[in-house]
């Protein structure tokens, strides 16, 4: 197996050589074999061990064992202790999800703080099969059926081509030591039920199950590349990226008979999963929304708009004193006195400075706001102005106002207020420039 592992590194993961590698090591057979193999190949390794305090004295014994093994190999060890159960209870999450999140958050912190290059984990071929079956039983798109990726960003899984039987045989042949996790014997978790009951039955039906699985995964990955290629081609035709928004043109998209598949490809990375509701949203009335943890999907006329959720800024205000000539937050705005009015683009206004009441204020709009749009007679509710100008919900959320006292001077970047415009009687002209 050592030769096979070395050949695998040389052929498929040569970028690991000469890099600073952090091995996630539990003390179990898989991670101890990975540690031994990397040590034998003289890769530049150090070890990270998580003590989740979930198995009483066993957790402490695992930590002690990993420390002893690292001392024997003269390998640097990092250890972190987590109050996993308390964290799971506080955040209303499962123990498994919490442990995974805590583990990888700490690993990434170690990488950043120590300038390491990659995290290595000991996932193997049987793990990939279990993941495939879990996703299959829960319902999954094509990407969920392609197994565990060998590399995902800075996470690399060098043992993925190796079966559990190969790993166990190698450990015994080389008299390696490891710790048995008693929780692996329990059928409390779905993965263990598959491992103990379902997969042995499948192997009985097909002794070459893992080889067949590898072929299936290879075929599915090739199919995934075709899907990705088609998705990119259609994306360029129907999706527009504007600032932090993605605008999907429904008129163009829905001409395709398989448009829900494209929506899945584009929206799944943003955490959306209620595909029935998303499909309904394509024909819903404007204003309907669906939310993921960090994003909102909005139906606006003939578009679906994806934009990140932001903390409410309705009550936030930012004051500008008279002597301030440059403002950098929350907007980039400059103020300067000029002698006359030049061509006036949308990001510039000229106002009669003597009509201003300082400090000026930058704030978000609120219901009931009224202003006097430049070039129009009379006042207008800001909500009506937004409607007439066809502002989407995210456009309205992104809008800022420059105010003098209780009066709006400028819907920034959109329309100046008539009351502050320069006239023949103006003595001091102030140029206000907004940079997006």
C-alpha cells in the first residue's frame, strides 16, 4: 500500500510535496495509517487532534494516544478541547453537525495563523460509498451522488482510492497501533446502519461493489462536467451580475423545458433547498421571497433576484459636519465649492450651500418619506418614486438618502431635490460627488 500511496501522490496529488500539511488525526485506524504513510514519505506534516469530550474517559485516552504517537514520530501536535454538547444545545444543532463545524473552523484557523497549505483527512473509498448512499436515500442532485471529492479547496483526501479492507490489512501488516471509537459500533447514526447492515448485504450481492462504485462515480463526474458546461453557457445568456446581486431573466430562462435544473445549479451554492417553492416562485406575483440562511431570492417582475441578507440599517444614521470634505462610510462622497455648474452626471449634484442645514445626514429611507424631485412640480412620496422608477426590493434596500434636517437633498445617485437646486440667486455652489 505504501508504494501504491506514493504512486497516487506522484500521479494525482504532486502539489502536496514540499507543502506544509496539517493532518486531522483522531487516533482511529484510518488517520493513523494516513499519518504513518505521510511520515514514511517524509512529507512536511503536523497533526491536529480534536477532543470533543463526548465519550468520557475514552476521549481523554484518544488524546493521550495521539500525543504519544506524535512524540515517537517527532511530529508537531495541536490539540483543542470542545464543549460539543453545550454548543449543540445552545445552537439547536445535532452533535454531528456541531463537531464537524467546530473541527473545520479550528483547522482553518491553524492554517491561517501558521501559514500552512493544506488540511489532510483520512476519508477513504468506503466513506465515499456511505456518503453516496446517505445522499441517495435523502434525495440529492447529481453533485450529491459523485461521492466525496478528493480535493475541496484546501482540504485534500489522499486515502480516497483505498478501501477500508486495504487500510486494515496495511495497519496489521505493519503492526500499527490505533484507537477504536466505541460509538462506531452503535447503529444510532445512519452512517453506521449503512456500514453495518446495508453495505455488507450489497457486497454479498456484488463482491466487486467498490470497483463498480468507482466506475459509477467516474461516469457521474463526467456527466457532471457536461451539466456544468451547459449551465455556464445558459448562465451567460440569462443571468446578470450587478454588484452583489444575481438577476435571472425568467422570460429567457423559461423558454427552456428543463429550466428547473438550471435554477438548481445556480441557486444550490447559495444554500437554497426548497425546490418546489422556488419552482412556484417563477410564476408567482412580484414581491414574493424565499430565504436561505444568508441569501434572499426575490421574484421581481420578469426576474428572480438573489442578494445577500444584510442587517437592518433603517435606524442607522451617519452625520456629516460642515468642514468635512470627504466621506468614506457608508458611502464615498466628496464635497467641494465651485464657481459654476458643469455637465451633471447621475453621481453628481450641485446645490445651494446656504440652503443646507448642518450636520447633513446619510440614512436609509423609511415609509412616509417625501421629497420634491428635481424637474417636477410638487412633492412625491419616495415609495411612489421607487415604484415609478421600477426599483426592485433590493434596489430599495440599497438606496441611501442625503438629508438636511428633515428634508431630503438627494436620493443618492438617482434624483436631486428641487428645493436645494442652484438658482440665479445662489452665492455658494456646492458640488457633491458620489463614487460607487
